[in-house]
DNA sequence: GTCTATAAATGGATAGAC
DNA sequence: GTCTATCCATTTATAGAC
């Protein structure tokens, strides 16, 4: 893997640990055994790295969704796989999802990064909404007037539980999502 | 108001705008017209200020809950008042709730601050859970096995919607909480 | 309680040699 | 592509005079 790719992969890891403002070019250089100046050669401004990380996050989501679509045996099973992956990648090793990580430093993001972040959110909401609609069609979920609001409710519950779970433990996550399941399943 | 109180009040404002790591002693000193050294005299380490801010947040929550309990005409109305206040203090003037603001910089908080934060979360969850129980008793809400999980679902939905709402607008907040209302009310 | 002065570290960024 | 060297601003924190 070339240096440029290594920088993105490593940054993605630190992004999910500490947020976009939580790691520096010095951190990157030290862990890769190169100098700060070399990192700047590949990504002159940190905003450039930020946009590359948004692309990385998009592919990260895309791969997950394709996998859940392919292996999910029902609408709820697809959501269950989403939750299992979220739990493993978050509380499992004390990291955030990349989207939450960007929101952490929202006030300091440039306008292009904010737009990329909105697109990321919509991409995730689109997938959840699609699964919710499938679940209503198949009769697995109670019919709702506003499937996108239901998708938002699901995402916020999941991410909030992961966010708080870093301090309160994973039981809170399991109990919260079990409550959600109980409310929407027929 | 004496200097020490002014420091806490001003810090609380900046905390909700930018998170705990998002403001500095220089910011405080400039806005109060004193020097950094004077700020350090009142709160030697930033962690000392952080603990004072946790106390401030506790009183902030306490006053809100007392107000909602006193004026709420039903269980749902109490939650509605909570939501209205949250919306006003968050998307209204582009601020976060103090708890979310601390979570923003979770990785950098000292252990005593993390413990204070857990206590804050529990205090908020306790109040919501109590209202959920009242609503079930009175028949306003569907009965649930785990009222604390329902309280967590409510809080995460609300805070997530506020968090995302900073980029996606307040409609997302209204739609999400309307969906929650629809799922729990009889 | 407030000030001046200062320290040591970090963060983002650039110029220019190899 | 990588390095050395450097710049400038910021952040937390302390010592000591008034």
C-alpha cells in the first residue's frame, strides 16, 4: 500500500477514535515513521485530508450496506446486521462511526466538508428508509406514515446508544435497540 | 456577580457552542477583560473548570425538570416541554446541550469528569423514565416492559435529531419526534 | 485578585535541498 | 517523495511582582 493510502487508512482509524480535530499531522507522521512535511505533500491542507476521509467513509458504508443486503434474511435481519456491525466497530474497540466523528468537530469544518457530510447522512438514511419500506410491505413492521422519520429514529437511537455506551457500557445499547424492535415489529 | 461566577457562566455558554475542548482560557480572559493568569487563579487547571461546569449543568437540568413537572398538564406534555426547550436552546441559537458538549471531547476528559458525566446522564434518564412510568400508569402511553430503555430511546432520538439538525434543519427534528410520539401514545 | 512575563508543547503550514 | 528547517499562532500552565 502506498503512503497516500496509508495516510487515509490511519487517519480513518484516528478519526473514529478522537474525531476530526482529535488527531494531527504530527500523529500521522509519527505512526507512519515519516515527517509532517511528507504528510503535507500528499494532503497539503487538513481539509484535503478531510474530504478524502469523507470518500473513505462513503465506501465504508457502501460495503456494509451491500453485505447486509446480500446476506440479510429479512428486513429486521438486515437492521440486526447493521446493529451488530455498529456495535463491533464502536463499543468493541472504543471508536465512533465516522459520521459521528465528523459531527464532533462540526463547528470547525469547512463548507465543502459540511456538504460532503450531509451527503453521507442522506446516503445512510436512504438505505435504512428502503429497509423500513421493505419491512412494511412484507408485513414485518407496523405501517407508518413517514418511513424516513422512522429511519431517522432508528439511526439516532443506534448512534446515541453507541455514543453513551462508551461510558455506560453495552447493555444500554442492547436494551435500547430491543425497545426499538419491540415498537416497530408486528 | 463575582469573577468566579462570571467565568463559569461564560464557559457554559462556550461549552454549548463548541464543546469542552472548543474554548480556551484566552477566550475567557478576552471576553471578561482580564488576563489568562487571572482565570487560572480561580480554576488552576482546566479540569477544575470542567468539574464546575458539570455542577452548573446539573443545576441547569434540575431547573428545567422542576419547571416541566410544575407546568406539564400530562406526561406527554411534560416531554413536549422538554422538546421545546431543547429545540429552543439548541437549533434556535446553534448550541448543544451541555451533556452532548462534554461527549464531544470524551477522549480527553479526566476520570473524575467522566464520572460526573455519567451521573449527569443518569439524572436526566431518571427524570424521563419517571415521566414514562407516569404515562403508562395513566394510560397515555402503551405499556412497555423496560421503561428505562424507552427513556433512553427518547433521549437518543431527541439529541440525535438536534445533533443532525444543525446541518439538516429543524424539520428533521420535528418529524423524528412526531414519529416517536406516534409509536408510544395510545 | 490581578497583573507581566515566560515556559514548553502542539498544530497547521511552507520553502527549499536532496 | 521525503527530508530539514522554520514560521506563526495557540494552548495550558507557572513564577513572582503589585
